[in-house]
């Protein structure tokens, strides 16, 4: 598909104002920004233009039910041809989740995203790779005087999730200024952060903590790692999906550049999550083991090896100049 | 001491402009907001009015050495009579740390704070109980065009620390707007948050995680607790001061209202930290055991009891209507 330039804010706003049979779709495994951006657009259209869009998302963590009117979200597709379908926060046509066929069959496809890698796959497109979240992109598209309490709750939540609560380098002065205007609506921002971002279940908390308590250091603390076996997950009554936060917490250990967490998905098969702070390119590291990802966050899979054998292989592949020339 | 009204911004600004022998003091056990506010004022005076104030603070965590020019901070007092001494972030005259006698003997004492309980103990006073941090109070006092990179780094860091990275209910739209202007100076805000707020040492991380992995629930998950014995701390090579984050993390467990962490400071003597989210008044709870604190964060000490005996006593003292009428 030929890459085409972004359309203008005016074009997008004209689309919003255009009352037709409308749906909104997100991406596979919807995360905070995805769910929030879909609901933000839903409320914006309904409250300002008086029409309800059908929202299609795969099942998502129940904590997001504190967002307004999540009951409208559909997980299964009704066989319709929509006049317009909005794709939000989705970097790739293949990654649209529930509602993908509706997007494909829509009379007009509108794509709004913030992933710089987005190949621009809509009929109307708005991709802002320099903006930290899909919700913040929507903020720039929405007319400020048309944002209300419900829209603000959604936009704020997405911005929190894709910025690690205003920490990541994708936060700009505009991000914080926009967040300021959103909390001025009196939204329960303290609870939104705690309940959708920080809160974990009892089992998840104990299991993650257990994994972290087993952490070990190598390379004078430049490298830290831990692992969890299937039988340990069973003991804590959790699945590997509930161990997401472990590798990020390992990365927060003072002096650490590279953090690795291994979790066993079936006997002898280990998923490996890599994170780094400043030095090691963990995308290259993961690719060298048949995986992939980003410079600071990546992953791969190992078969029929033990954790300490895997770690030895990984450590041996860390460039000596990275470790020796570290600037932590 | 008679409580006197706050002085005006103009009076405070006149003090800043007044070049005299000047010192700055904070409070006992200086935290992020205390250290940052003292350094922010130091840089503001030096860069705009060309005079160096002597900064007196007790020893503080070394992570704050990433703030500009911490080398000027003195831990021991030189016997001087200062023309003016600024007390920053200190809620009570008795809680001034290093430099207290200098404050007492100063020709003029200027007090700037954000604690609503502050009895107003200076000759010139500026207490804003509705503002979330001493650094944000300074922001309102400083002239915006006199804030520079170094001042911005300090103000931002203090605001981050006293708001739990923009999460607590003391965050206002103004807080975020001010933070936006501060990061516009190009300060390393991502690192400031990670290194001064989230980062823990390897031992601290493993020990805290171990304590959390032992957590237990009571009252259908309304109450969660854990504990750590002296011998366990020794095994992890840490002191109890390095277990600060445990009780906050317990409070983040889904469904929890009240979290309790017990740590043994000497054989059979247990310090107890309480936190609650919405329901139980843990100040009353701590007071009923001879301790004290705030509605959502408090503490007390138990002697010659075992952890499970202590927890049974605490749970029995939680009002039944609190637990039964919970709205989590």
C-alpha cells in the first residue's frame, strides 16, 4: 500500500461531525491507551454530535470498567457494513482486534494513531509519531470546548498508561498542559492511576514479588535477572501474563542497565523479556536469539535449556564495550 | 507563639532580592521535596541576585546528588549569625534539622512551607497548605522569568516526590501546568523520576519483594499484612529504613483498604506501619495503640508480642461497619 501523507485536523473534524453508521476499533490485546482512546471518541461523538458509534474491542482487563459506559463495548461482530470505521492506536492493519472485518469492509476507513512505524492504512489518516499516546493525538484533534467530563476521564487514562504516569521521554510540556486541563474537569485521577495502572491482584502481587526476591546480579550489577518456573506460577495461582511488571521492576534496581526475566510457558520452553536503561540495545540482543522488539524493550523464546544456561548465553552476547563503557 | 497571617508574595520577593549573609535550612531526615526546595532557592538566589546562601541539611540519600551543585550542602554548622535564614518545607520549629541553631539566632527568620499544620514560626512567613509541595510553593513565589534550568530541575524533583509522581490528590491543574513549564527547560525528567523516586538498591529491592511475597489477606482481602524479622533483614543486608516501600505496595493490591507492615527493630519490638485507601481511619487505629499519624498513613510500636498476635489485635480493632460497609 502506498504511504500517503497525513490528513489535516480539519478533515478529521469534518469526519467527526458527519453523522453516519459508525464503528470504532482498537488493536489486539487492548491496553489502557487503546481502550481509553476508543471510549474517548465514542463519548466525544455521542455527546457533541448526538450519534452513537459501535465500539469493538477484544476482552480487556476489568479494571478499565471504571471508565464511563464500557457496557457499550462489543466483543463480537454483528455483520454490518458501516459507513465509517475508526481505527485507533493500531500500528498495523493486521493488528486490529475485534471488528477487523468491519474495518476492512467499511465504506470509509479513518485511521488515528501515534506509532511512528504506522504504514498509514486508512482512507483518512492521522498519525502523529511524536505524540506519546493515541489519547493525546485525539486531544489535538478534538475541539477543546467539546471535551467534557467523560471524554476527559478517557483521554487522561490513556495518556497515563502510555507515558508510565508522565515519566517516559514521550512526555512533552504539551502532554502535561493537556493533562492539567483534563484533571480540571474534576475527574478521579488519583483512583484512575491507582486502579488502572498500579493495582495488582493479591496473587499477582505475591508472585511478582517472589520472582523479584530471587533476582541475581551479574557484570558488577550492570545485568540483573530472574526467572519463574511453571510449577511456581501454579503455586501462586497465576499465569505468565500476570508477571508483566517483573522485568520493569528489575530495571529499576540502582546500577542496572540490562534486566532479563525468564518465564516458563511449558516444560523447558522459556519466554525471555529484555529491558535496558541506557546502554545495551536489547532489540539487537533479542533478534540475535530469533526474537525482536525495541531498543529498550524486547523479547525472544528459548527451547530446551535451563535458566542459567540461557543467562550465560545472553551475558556472553552483551558487547564488552557496552558493559565496560557504561555510563549509569 | 501567636499565629500570624501569611505575608505577601511581594514581601517574600523583596527578601530574595536583599543581598545579605544568608542561610537555608530544611527539616530532620530531609526528603526529596526538602532537599530540592533548599537547592532550588539556593540556585534562584545565586543565579538571579548574585549571592550564595549557605545550605544546611542533614545527610540525605545519595541519589539526590544528581541535583545541581549538591556539593555546597553543609551538614555541620559553622558558628555564624546570619542576617537571614530561610526555613523550607518544615512544619514545626522543632523539626528543623542541621542549622536549627542558625535559624534560631538569625537576625531575620523567613519561613516557607506547605504543611497546613504549620504554626507559622518565622518573622516573615509564607505557608500554603493547599499546595502539594514546598517546591510548588517556591514556584508561586519565584518570578517565572527568573527560573532557569538548575532551578527547574530542583522544583520539578520536589513536586514529583511530594505528589507520588503526580498521583496524589494534592495535584491540581496548576501543578501539572507548572511541571509542563519546568520540563520545557529540557531537564532530564525521566531520569529524575527513575533515579530519585523509583530506583532502589539490589538488596532493598530483593528484601522488599521478599516481604511482599509473604503477604497474607484477612477480612476477605479488605486487610492485607506482612512482616519482616531482624534476622531476615540481616540475611538481605538491609536495615528497616530500606523497607519503606513495602506497605505502599501492599496498599496497591486490588480490593485492599488497609495495609499493615510490621518490622522488628530489636528482638520482640515491632514497628508497625498502617496505610488505608478509603475506609479505615488509620490515624485513630495507631493512636489506639499509642502511636499516631495521618488518616491514611500512620504508625505505632508493639512490644513483646508475635506478629500474628499483633495482627489479631489490630484486626479486632477495625470497626465492623468500616469493613462491612466498604466501598472499594
